[in-house]
């Protein structure tokens, strides 16, 4: 009885004293911030925003924003194309289509998939979601990865742009075509030999149309998931590429241009870091006149297969374990194939 009366008196005191109720609420929800701290934060917010705004208006930051926005805007339409095509494959194309088109033996399916990359007029951003959709539909990962690598480099749009960027030099177009196909095929076979399924992230959605579900709804959901997921990694890759683009002085390029083999390695690294879309990389390579034709070939072969935004997209789609191994191996194979084929044709 005594405890009951004490609880009742405490309740009455809380009702009579609003401050006590406020203090109890503050204790339940966490300590309230003292008003001097809130006032100080409000006062300091203005100068901080002012300094940040002036810093963002610096020429270096303006150049960074321009490069980052250019890379994103340049790649976004092709990412949109790729995710739409991925959603359409997942919702509308029966699995038996792929079993009929591709050879049953994975070793033969790899070069066929590499050649089939010529039918997708897009850049590397479009090929990642399409390759993911092909794997979900039962295509062997080796063939899907061969398609992923070849599509941005051997399609008619890219080859036409290369011919325009290097007028009167059809050998550069042929060398790009052969080196890209050789790299894609070699990487597909390399995956058959050394690749492991546990390196791939488990698929989030089941591929194929499920009975009782609207195909249009599956297309919409698949497109929405792939586009939002890949778009975030595209922006991260563009930010990293822009950071390198504005931080490396022109004089560094001149230092490496004088060494034949060092220039090849540097151009491969430059292709990874600049992350230029495959439709435009030939014009960038043509502008680097201080480098040898072989070094410029390496730039346009490596770039569509390994760059910062593509690594980010692969990590977000297939997993970081896959992206780290696959991108490293692809860069090495691409440099080797470019050196062998470019040494003969150029």
C-alpha cells in the first residue's frame, strides 16, 4: 500500500510540475542539447558554408565538377540502354533462346559471345547489367564475361569513331578489333580454367519470367533495381576519374612519352584512371600525339574493359572479390594482346 501511495504522489507531482515532465521526457529520449551549444552551431554554420562555397568556386574544383559531370552524362544514356536491355532479357526472352544461339560447349560459347558483342552499340556501362542478366538466364559466366568485354570495343559505333579519329590509318581500327576480341576470348577461357563461382555475388533476383507475374511489372522492377544500383557506382567511378584528371599535371605525361615500354604501361594506367567512354576514347588517344601508335592502341583497348567506373560497376554487380581479380587479369591480358597484335600491324 505504501509503495502504491508513493507512486501515486509521484504521478501527481509530475502532473503539477510540467518541468519535471519535460525532464523525464528528456531523460527518456536522451539529454537535450544546451541552448548555448545550439546557438553556437547556428552562428558557425554561416561562415562554414561561406568558406565551403568559396572553395567549391576555385578553378580546380570547377574543373573537377566539369569532368565528373561530363563522365556521368556521357555514360548515363548507355547505362540506361544497358539496364533496359537487361530488364527486357530477364522478363521477355525465354531461356531456350540462349541455349539455341550459343554452343553447348562453354569453350566454344566464349568466342561466339565475344563476336556477339558487336550487336550492342553501347559503352562499358551498358554491358555490365546485360552480362549480369545473361548469367541469371543460364548463360555460362565465361561467355557472359566475354560479351561484357567485347561489346564496348568491337561494336560498329566504336569502330567508326576510331576510323574517324585516325583518318587514313585503317590498321589502327583493325588492331583495335583484333586485340579486343583476343582479350575478351582469352579472359573467357581464363575464367573457365581458373574462375570460381564463389567469387560471384549471389544474384538478388531470380532470372526469367515467373508464371502468374506480369512481364511488364517484372521488366519495370528489374530495370529500376539495376539502374539505381549501377548508377550509384557509376557516380563513384566518375568522381575518382575526375580527381585524377585534375590532379595530374601535363608535364607528367611528357616524362613517360619518351620511353617506348614505359609509355605502354603508363597509357594503360591512364586509360583505367581517365574512364573515358569507349565512343570517345579514340579521339583522346589521337590527341596524345607524343605517344607511339602502340601506346595509343593500348589506351583504347584497355579503357573499354578496365576503368574506374567499370570496376565500380562490376564490384556493385558481381562483388568486390570478382572485380579485384577480373579487372587486374583483364588489364594484363589486354596489354599483352595489344602489344602482340599492335607490334605486327602498327
